[in-house]
C-alpha cells in the first residue's frame, strides 16, 4: 500500500508529496537509540479526569480550595534588625474533609542553627544566610484559637519550619471557619536565602521583608496537607485570601508594600502626597521623592514613627520594604479593561542612574502592560519595584531586584520578577515541588516580552539550540526538571527550572503548534487556573485540549525524561525517470530517544533555497524517514534545521553537500 500526503512547508511556501513504501519499511537503518514505542507509547495519563480536576485540564465542577485571610500589625526595629507583630489568621475549610489538625509554615525557622535547612545548606549557598551568625527563627507567644468568638481547645507543636495545631474538635467540612491569633518576632537576616534581607547604603539601611509572618500550609485534593520543610531552594505554595497589614517604622523611612497603600495622606509630606496623586494620572515618571531630597530631613514628616497601612485582595502572600534611603518614583499603568494602577520604583541614590533603576518605573509599567494584554490582566492596584541586595525575588504586587543591575540587567530582572505575577501569583502552582511551573513559564514569557520592549531595545540573538542540544539536553549532569528544587544541585537549578522548560515552550510554540494554537491554549490554562492550584498534569491536559494535539511524546521527552535528540542525513539519492532527473530521496534517521519534527533546507544549483517541514508523526513507527523531494534541478546541499531551532546534539550528520558525498 502506498500513502501520499500533502504538507505545507511554511517558511518558504512549497508543497510536495512524500510517501512511505514497503521498501522504506525494510531498508536497514543505522544503529539508533530511538524506539518509537518509548516516545509514542500509550497510557501517558495514569488517572482519568474527575469532578475536581477535569480531563480537559481545567478545574472540575466540584473543585475546591481552602481560603485564608490575614490581619497583621507589625513593627520594624531598625536598631535590632527585628520585625515583631501580631497576626490574626481566619481559615476557611472548603474541603469535603474534617480537619482534626492544621499546619502552618514558619519559613524564618530555616535560619535557626538547629534547622534542617541550616544542616543541608552550605554556608555560602545563595539559599541560606550566607554564613551570618545571628539568633534566627521565629519567637512565638500567646497563641489562641477561636470559633465564632469562642475559645477552642488545642495543643501545638513546632517541627522545624512547620507548626501543627491539634484541635480538640475537628474543623468541619464545607465551609467551617477557625481563627488563629499569635504574637511573633524574628531577626531579619542580612541575606535570607536571597529572598529577604537588609542592605547598608550610604543613606541608610534598606529592609526587604518577606516570609515575615506565619502562613497556612495548603490543604488540597492532591496530597492533603503540603508540609514540605522550607530548606531554602524551593519557593512557596500558599492559599489565597485577603491580607491587611499595618507596618510601623521610623518616620524617616518610606515603606512600600503589596497591594494598595490605604493611608498616603498620613505617611507622606503634603508635597509628596500631591506628587503621589499626580502620578496616578501621569504616563511619565513622577518623582515622589527625588534623589536630591533623600538627605533632606524635610522630605519626611517630623515625627518619631509612622504606620503605613496596606491591603491586597485575593493574593497568596504579601511583602514590604522600608528605608530612609529611598528615591521614590511612580507613574500610572493602563490595563486592557480600562483600569489603571500605579507603577512604582524605590531605589537608593546609588542605583538611581538612567542606566539602572532611574528607568525603573518605565520598566515596571511596560512589563505590567505587556503581560496584561498578552496573557491575563494584572490584578493588583500597585506594582512596586525595590532595588536592594536581593538578586531578584517576587511577591504579589512587589518585587526585590539587585541594586547593582544596569541596562539590560535592570530591565531583565524587573521583567522577570514581575513576570512571576502570572506564575505563580495568579496561577498558583506548587513551587516547593514543581519549580519549573513558575520559573520555566516565566522564562518563556520573558523572552516574548524582551522582544516587545521599546522596539527590542534589549532583545538579544535567538538561542542556538544545537549548542544547547550538544551540551545540555540529555546531559546526565542535569537532573530531571520534574525533580523538586531542593533535590537538585544548586548549580543546576538555572538550567533545570528556568532554561530547559523555557526552551521547551519555545519549541512547542514555534516549531510544533504554532503561535496561534499555543497562545490560545496557554491563555486558556491561565484563565482556568487563575487564583487556583494546578498540577503539572493539569497543565499538560490543558495544552493538549486547547491546542487539539496529543503531546505525550513531547512531555515524555522533555519533562518526564532527560532524552537527547539527534537527527541525521543518511543518504541523498537522485531519482530519474526516462533518464531525466525528477527528484531526490533524502533519508533522515532518528538516532536518539527524542523525536522532533524534521526541518530540511534544500539548496539547488541555481541558488534556489526551500525549507521542507515534516511533522513529528513520521517517528511514530519509524526510526528513519524518506523525504521525497520533487525537482528537475540538481541539489547542491541539504541541511537539517539550518536556523538551529531544535536541540540536535550532533552537528556532524546534519549536512549533505553534492561535492562532499
């Protein structure tokens, strides 16, 4: 039986026929590691969709997640580098299960010398306290638990970075509420896992405060209580709710936090308040507090202390920064719905040049507007960048970025950290387990954003996937990207969580699905899981359903395994009819375990160049494929993947030339 199929080759419009014949099926192929049954085997999904998580990759009709609100009053003591406060937690159990106990996260406890994180983290690791000796960890007092204003009997234990509250009577299913209240304090590390800390500048200390209050662990329908310790490398998995917080700091400080500043008239000077309000209507940067004013005592109210009040709604966390050294800039951003908000940048004078965070507001505004129009609308009333000693870290509505970054570096870190608003602040994946679901997705959307900003001001050359395929993809040095971050060598995290999933999504979008199908499916994923908790397989299902493509071979190759790719040109043979040239048979072999589409560049003697694309389907049952190319001209050369957009690991078999064969 002879099968003939027409294919659109894309880059150069060319339609040709290719065929599989009995002769092709029996032609011996070079030794290969490729096994079609491994790549295209059945039963990729180990369980069916259900009423909680549907087969289409969206939340099911009975999907649930618990809800938590926080009310916090806190004080910053800059002489002791201490945060102290009181947190009131209102926890709603929407699950169908009774909960006899509750679990909370105590992330600061990782900085205790007795912690598990301290034990396994090298002293100079990015993910520890970098060797600083201090009295780390929470000091917690006066814990109380109540329901409907009545006290509840309980006992509690603290185990490393978790607290368990054991209730005398279980919290009922389907909507029961409990309130937990406690006082706490802790010393802020100078460099706290590159996520929180404080920086000494010539005009004062900058405090970047995060993981700063006890938070509820997530209870979900996947594994129940998510109680992985905070070792430092993995990030966070948090419930959604409303967070009200009031920060009392020295009046010389400016405090910026997640969400909306509720009392600007109480904390700014009259002139600053006027500028703050003007910025809400300005597309250009407004200097709320200029560089020249930083050392002027009159640029702050003449008081001892001030309390700054913030609120962020439907968020999974909150953070803030405080300093007397801040230059403060702002301008409005505009959202597709017509709503506006305030883009803010706070930086010391050392970082205020136009080659650095002097353009911070411009960078913040651009990223918020781009991602809002491209993927999903930004949900918060402010977007605050803070330049400090943290290389780059994201929280809802606020990011901390390295204070020495310049030009493309400053743009890139702001763009990356605010890209995290979408992953994992809007799409609330489990960062402790699946770091690639926030870092990799974000790396991918950053690449599109970089091309978009200011007509490509900071756009770099495209990645050479051949070089990457040769040195990185399939290299046993790198762990599987599904491994949890704390189970990876620290030096490999950049590749495993950021680069490799980013490259994979680029390939899926540009070489397999095309922009239209990919973007539609990806937007559906974001929309369906906004402010919810997807798993990796929810993502896989969502992309397959939205794009209309079985991608099990791709997930197996790139995500679930660490396979290599190696396509090669085995032979190029002229085909004649009545002693006249009518075409060529080009034999492509698949020599490694990863299948990918075939991209061939064919040059003829006259100089004509055509691109031939063959879909990945040809590898479902073959280890070699005969591309039949009709032409009456002699072929000068054949090259596999000339633009190096696929991770081919062996360049030596990618080119055939008439003179060299």
